[in-house]
C-alpha cells in the first residue's frame, strides 16, 4: 500500500529581479536539471537548505514539526532586515 503525504500550497515571496532569474534558470536549464516548473526549483532549493541546516544545527536530524501559525507573522524588524543584507 502506498500512502501519500499531504501537500499544502504556499507561495514564497521574491523580488521581481529574483523571480525573473528563477524563471530564466528554469527556462534555460530546468529540463537538464530536472526542474519542470518554478515550484520544482524552489522546493528543491528549500529541501537542500533544510538538510544543510539540520546537519549544521541538529546533528542531521529532523526537528519536531511546527504547525502553521506558530511562527511570528509580519515583516522583518530593522535588525532582522540589516542581518539579512549582511548575508546576501
């Protein structure tokens, strides 16, 4: 018996320039890399980053799940925005 996991549709936010580059990458090499859509590309990138963070901060293990609504909503604080700029 095969069980399917639930998929929840969410939309990440990108700058227009980043979104243009994502579209260009998918159009240029998506088929070569196995990405048939922007969703495929973004999901693969998010999974890679998640695995990297799990290895770095959680001994490679999964964290307990966090339900929708448990994270602080809203825009970044000025300090968070400045820290993000330092990492890009």
